[in-house]
C-alpha cells in the first residue's frame, strides 16, 4: 500500500467514526482527499441550502401566525364596534323620538292656549257690543272706538309683519280714544 492509499483508508475510517459518533461533517473535510472534498462541500452547500429553506419556512410560519393574529384582532374589533354602533344609533333614535314627542306636546299646548286667547276676546267683544247698544250717544262713540281698537289689536297680534299704514291707523284710533277721555286739551307733539 502506498502512502496515498493509507491516507485514504485512514480518512474513510475517520469519516465513519465522525459521521456516526458526532455528526460533525465539517471535521471530515480536513481529512478527505481532493475528489471526496468536492462531494463534502457539495453536501455542506446542500445542508446550508436546507437550513436556509428551514429558516424561510419558519419565517413564513411566523408571518402566517402574525396575519392570523391581525385577522383575529380585526374581527374582534368589528364585532365589538358594530354592536356598539347599533346600540348608540338606537339610543340616539330613542332620544330623538322623545324630543319630537316633547315638541309636539308643546305645540299642542300652544295651540290650545292660542284658541283660548281667541275665544276670550270674542266673549269680551260680544259683551262690549251689548253694552254699546244700551249706552247713550256719547258713551256709544267711546265704546265703539274702544271696540274698534281692540279688534285691530287682536288682528295685528296674529300677524308677523304689519304694514306701516295699519300701525299709523291704530295709533290714530288710540289717540282719538285718549282725546275723548281727556277732552280737547289733549295734544301730542
């Protein structure tokens, strides 16, 4: 046996011992002859590629878990926000409905009050007309002017915009009534 062959057999023995006992493939590379070294480097490369693929798979698994977690959190938020929004909407609608009922009740009260206010002056004017028919001529003129002033006042109360001419006529009637009360000495400047 030549020296080269001795080395080869020694390397083979070491290779078997290292592979089975420690699994350290890199230690074998130091003792393997040139043609076997290329195979060992090829196997190391394939192990490196394999470990890179394993790391890639683990990274992808972590990303998948992260995505699953994100989807879980998003769904949880949706299921919490949606019922909360619906409850808020129903409470707001209920409050709006109560306010609407309250306003309708106020409007009804105002209408009833308005009707009462219209009826009361009617009765007063009817009584005033009866007194006018029984009064003498001078008192009759005073009461007619007063009744005319009251009717105008009630008519203007219902209007939002009043013409200037109507306002002036109202003031003239009032002044005429005051003149009858105080006599001809009553003047306005």
